[in-house]
C-alpha cells in the first residue's frame, strides 16, 4: 500500500492528468464491483424473502392439514403414542381431500414422511413407500426444525398430474407433532415461478438506482478532482517557467540557456565524430550599450521595459529552433544549432542592425540604442562548452572596448 501511494503521488506530480485517469479507472472498477456485489446481495435478500414467505404459507397449510386430516395419516399405537401412517382404507379419502384442499394454493406437490424417513403419502403416487434416510433436510425436520429451500426444477407434476417445466419451487419440511413429540414431516412444494421475473426486475431496478447514484457521486468527484488537477497543472506550469524562464524578459534564464548550449555542443561533437557536415553550433553574446545611462535617465522600471522590448526584437529575428537566454543583467546569449561561422555572423549582424536602426518606445519617447555582440563557433579542438562561451565573451569585450555598436 505504501509503495502504491509513492507511485501514485509521483505520477500525479509528473502528470496531473494521470490522477484523473487513475480516478476514472478506480471509479469504473468500484462501480462494477459495488453493483455486482450489491446485485448479488439484493437478489439473495429478495430470494430469502420469497423463501420465508413460502415457508410461512407452507406452515399454515400444514397446520391446517394437521387439524383437519390428522386422523387419516396418523395411527394410535398400543403404548398410547402416535405414528404417521396412512391405512389403505383412508388413502383415497385423504388423497381426494388433500387435492381439493390444496387446489386454491400454488402447491404442486406434497409428501408425508413417517419418523423412519418413509414416504407414506405423496400427490405423486409412485413415490409412496420410498425411504430417504440420506435426506439431511428431512433429518432436520424430524428433530423439530423447519427447513426451506428454493429449487429450480426442470419438470414437476402438479396436483392434476400434469407436467410443468422450468419451475421455481420452495421446498419446505415441516415437523408433524403429536403430544409434543415429532412423529413425521410434511414436505410441501410451493410454485413461486410467477415471482421469478418480479425478483429479477426488482433487483435490476435497485441496481440501476445504485449505479445511477454511484455515477452521480463519482461524476461530482471527477469534476472536483479535475478542477484540482487543473489548478495543479497551472501551478506546475508557473513553477516550470520559474525554473526555466527569466521572469522579466520571458527568455530562458542563465541555467537553462547554458543547458541548451551544452546539449547542442554535445550533439555537434557526436555528429562531427560521425563525419556529418552539419556538426556546427553558433553562439552570440549580445549586450545593450550604455544600459546604465538608460536606468539613470528613465529609471529602473523603464530599463526593465527596454529589456523586455529588446528580448522581443531579438527573438523575432531567430529561427524557431534557435534559443535566446538572459545571461545576466543586460547581456543575452543566442544559441544557433547547425549554424557555421558565416551564418552565425550573418545572424549577429541582423540582430545588431535591427537594434540600432529602429528606436524603442520607452516612457512614451522614442529611444535609439545600440548593441555589441561577440560571436563564436565550435572548433575542432573544443572539448567543453565553456571554451566556446569564453571566446564569445572575449569577442564581446573586444566589441565593447573597440567603441561598442559592433559585431566581433
């Protein structure tokens, strides 16, 4: 469980949408499990209620039979006790009266057992005389307990000796007592087939209501979690920008532009080892001339605004796969993948020209500025990015010391 929580939180940090996907998966599994278990429970409860109701009816019928017909299926013994027995002269009358008595009910069969598990009477005549000592339910009834069970019969004969197919019956064993002692048992078959579809429909409606409730609950939860993950993604995006992007100019910060430079430097070395022709990377260090004077004259807010405008203009002059980062103060670094010395110089002159030829609007006033740039490309003897950046920085220093407003 601890490992699951660790993986779960790790995935959520990397991709908040994984939290939603996990929630949806858990919700679907939960709905399936809950509705399956609840459906089984509902069905079992409904079946139990049906069996209990049928058992109650069977007990009433048996009680009535015991009162009205006891003399026809019991005999008094010489010791004063009673036994379940149907004498031949009583059989026809008992059979006729039982069928007449049971006809209004949904009873399809009835058996009467003696205490030695022998069938002394049955509406299915061929069963009379059989002994069923292995019947555990009968054994329970002979100890004084009621026992009911729902069974599905492929076929069963009703009281009119007609076959009925695919019938649901509740078989109930009811003890027969005489003077407080169990002397036999009734087995009553009550046809409950007509309740089968009602039971299924009731279970289905209960499940539908439960499923609908779960979907509403999980749906509301999904909306709330999605709102939370959206906020988390927004927060992650802010944090990502804070770690990658310079907050003032919107360009890459120093750490990120250096990382991009190292990546392109390593890529160029690999391609050079393979003898490929495009194993080039160009670097431009560019700095705004006399930027301090802008801050002193217009204020630092105006200076910040100028840096933003400067970065926008430089970015607009680059290719989509080139990178621009603020290297510090008013100094920027441009990384040009696949750019040789001539191409890098051409881009540097293009930037230099765009900066000096069109004024910037600062505090509502047009302001002309110039920039100095130092250009360097990866050479065959370079084994580290710092060597290339050092040359670009030295070239920038030469541009500054040589009078500014130039590319070296």
